[in-house]
């Protein structure tokens, strides 16, 4: 009897180990090694009303290792990964002499290694991706590089389709990424010498554009819309939604244990937030849809004195 029991126990142990091994194989098969290359380069960006402003931005080189084939964008390229991926981001510094790029992603723990890239050099940062919305950036020149446009969105998705985090309460039908930036043309014209105490943004942008150039967010009645906010500006920014509430589910890529509903949510400078809205069946408060806008009324562009500013700024509509 004892021999039979021992044999049964050994058989069960073998089965458990086999299943565990299979689970490990399946789990490791879902993860991937992701290599991303970015160049920090000078460039220009168009402003509402037809103006052009100098920027320093991230761009993806079309020829690996050659930053002359990269174009700066405002914001930087949208990066994506899946939870569990081993991600390596290589940043090449093609900024003017004297400007060191210090690459960082708040909320991400990098493997040990260098953090900075001198002009003409590069730095690689490696990490294991965890679900969430992250703002990647360069913290060089005491924040001046961020002000010039060196930032962008990193989205780490779960292995469950259309679910932002591990909780099923973060399931969604439609996703919208909203990188919030501000521009003071006087600062951009002379970033090395400008007195930041005099910084005064006069252009407020969503994904590098102002209303009416910001594409509307399509969301049919009953659909759940995930709004991924990333505040790349210097100021805290409050975004208000008319006609429905936002369910705030995560802050700084961390799932909230007590999500809450809000009509207006303030995103701190440099932070990210995830909210979910369910589009109601009733008529929206505007013929354009449900307005989502900057509550500080940053709905203009251009000088705020003298000639009348342009009506634009941080405004987008969710359209049923």
C-alpha cells in the first residue's frame, strides 16, 4: 500500500512539474524582446495660425544609427509594448553642442546602467514592461529639454485585448491618447538663455495640434472610451468633459484601488492619468459631440495682448 501511495505521489509530482514547465514556456512565449531607437534632434513645429517654432524633439531614424534620417516631432513618436516584454530604448543625442540628454520614464524602473548621452553619443535603457500609460522624456538642462519638446507617450498594454490594466473594470472599446503640451515661442527661440521665470505659454496643444485640427474621438452610444492623458507641459492641467463623467482608474500608470467619477480631472505636470467614459445614449450638449477641454480656458492661441488671439487651444470632441 505504501509503495502504491509513493508511486502515486511521484506521478502527481511529475504531472505538476510538467504543467508548471508548460506554463512557464507559454508565459515566456508571450513576452518579447523589444528594441526601440530614438534620436533627440533639433527641428521645427507648426503652430495654429501658421507660425513655426524651433523645437528639440524625438524622432525615429529611418536608417538605424543615423540621426540625420530622423525628424523631430511634437510630441515624440508613440511607443508601445506588451506587459512582460523586455524593452531596450536606445537614445542618440543629436542636439547642439553642450546639451546632454538624460533619458527617463517616470514610473519605470530601469536595469542598472548609464542614464545620460553626451552630444554625438547614445545611451540604452532596459526594463521589463508593466501595464500603464507613461511619459518618456529627457530631463536634461534642468527641464529646458522637456519644454522644447523632448517627450512622448509610451503605452504598455496587457495581454488581454482592450483592457488597460489587470482589472476587468478597465476594459474599453475605444482608446484615445492625449499628450498635453504648451509652447512659449519666446522660450523656444532661445532655450539656452531664456529666463524661465518669464516663461508664459501662449499655445496649448493636444498631440501637437489645437482645435479644430485635433481629430475627434469616435465613440458610439454605450461604448467605453479610454482616455490616456499625458501632461508634458510645465503646469498642472485640468480637463473637463461636458455631458458625462470620467471614471478615473489609474494615475501615473498605477491602478487605483478606489476609482472615482469626475467631470473635471487635474493632471499634474509630468504625470499621466487614465480615465474611462461610457458614451450615453442621449443627445450630446453640442452639435459637434461631447466637449473635452482645458478647464483653465486655454482655448486660444497666440499673444494674449494686442491683436485678438486665435480661438483654438486644448479642445476635442467625443463624437457618437
